[in-house]
C-alpha cells in the first residue's frame, strides 16, 4: 500500500526507555526526516509526554491513546507500551485506520495475534513488529549464506537470547523493573523473542518445540546504586528457559531465554552446516564469520576477507527507529514488511509452546508459519 501524500506522519505511544534511550526510537528519528514526520506523542503520564515532546520537538502531546487518535493528522502509531498492553492498544490503532509499528511481542495469545492480523488485512493496513534484528546486516547476510547453501545442509544451531535480568546488572535499573518478573512478562517474552526471531528468520518456520523452564530465585533484588537499588521483586514467572526447535528434516536449534546470563564470550548465534559454520556477533570478532570446508583439497578454515562480511551499521545508525523507517519504506514502495505480523505470530506461538512443553513435559507441534 504505497504512501501518496509525502512523509509518513507518526504518533508515538509511550515515552519510556524504548522511546528515549540512546538506541531508542525518538533520538534516532531525525535520520528519517525525509520519510517520516513525528507529529504527536502520548503517555499515561501526560506531564512526561509533554516533557519528552518538548525535548524532541514534537508538536503535540497527549495523556492517552484515545486523545492522540482523536486529534488526527497521523498515518501510523508506534506502540511502545508494556507487554500486557500491546494487544488492546494495537487493536485501537488498527480500528482507527492507522498503520502500526509495535514492540514485541505482538500480543500475548494466538487469538489476539490472529485478530490483529485480520483487522490489518481487512483495512489494508501494515503491521511492523519488533524485534528489528532481521533488518540488521549480520542476520540478513547470514540468511543469504544459509539459503544459498554456502555452509551446506544445516544440522543445528545454538542461540543466546538472554541477559542478567532487569535490575540484575551492576548499574541497576532506571525505573521499577518488578513488572518484568510478573505474569504476562518474563525473559521469554522480553528476551527469548529475539533469538526466536533471529533463528526462524534465518532458517524459516519451526515445526515442533520441547522446553525446560523454572524459577531460579523466588525473590530478586535490584542491584546497583540507583533509586530502585535494593528493591525486592517476587518472581512470578519462569526466569530460566531452555528450549529446542525442530525445523524438520533433522534440523534443530537450541535457544536460551533467561534472566541468568551475566556474560558470555561465544557467538550470539552459531549455525552448523555439513560444509561450514556461520557465527553471528561474537564479542571481539567480526559481526559475521564464516567457516568453510574444502577451501582447497584437504583444507578447512575460517574465511578472512579484507572487508567484513557484514557489520551492524544499521543498528548503530538507526537504533530502534529502524522499525519505523521500515514501515515508511514499505508504504513508499508498496512492499511487504520483513518484520511482519505473521512472523511475530509464529514467534509468539513458539513462546507459548515453550510454556506448554515445560509445564506438561511434552513436545508441542506448531501450526503457524510466515
């Protein structure tokens, strides 16, 4: 659905960390000035919305999504609300006839995801859903290498999709992180979603899931010296998830989605094929590395090109605004988003299947694709 009236006019819902952090949406929107105009901002704390709007030169600020929609003058909304609010707010955006960029996950149930996709389809609207990783060059290039058979038939992959948890690092957390540990949130929806998007973005839809999940500590304490240091947070949802994806034809991936990873030195993603290996984002190494068998008769080794195979330039340049730029480019060009709602629904089904598999000690078959 090409855009016809010039720049895409955006309203932003939410003025928290994803909106304002250095890697977030608003600090990086100026790079899309030729494609996008940020018209309005809404937050349940209206004073904060006005302060953030003033900081970034946004003309209008409101205290609710309803007010933002009623004011008009926008083509799309960027939904940066907390996880439990994604479905209801996204539904309101689509019902208003507006395109949608939303944070991950798309929703919290498959029925909600199906509903959003159908509402967008019936109205001719686009949905772009985080995470933006498949727009980052290392993942996009890895997909090309795997799809072209550069490493031969894929056997298995390992994916890290974890950190130490909000408030679990030495610098604490700038806002109350306790909601991350409550039902409806947790590391699977918060962090595991990245690894799921990455590996399914490269290998395609998965077919089955088996998982182990549990709570490591019943109560966590915010570290650091900030205003929330020492806050004790009851842990209501599994904070430790390890799961395996079956892609069919003896292709597997092992993924972690946990709040127990303080550090690691290996690649974020490793893909092992019968004729080579792809490494993505290993600290201290090129962002994308390639190992090949039979470079010459009897010689296997890492490819060492004069220029990197891929760099994380887009991530560094655009941060989270990359998703908004992607929507604008899709509207301009009439193309389907790479960060599609259908891919986000498949990732959501995997996360729900992880919970079911761990709870019921069984393999769970998947039904969605993208």
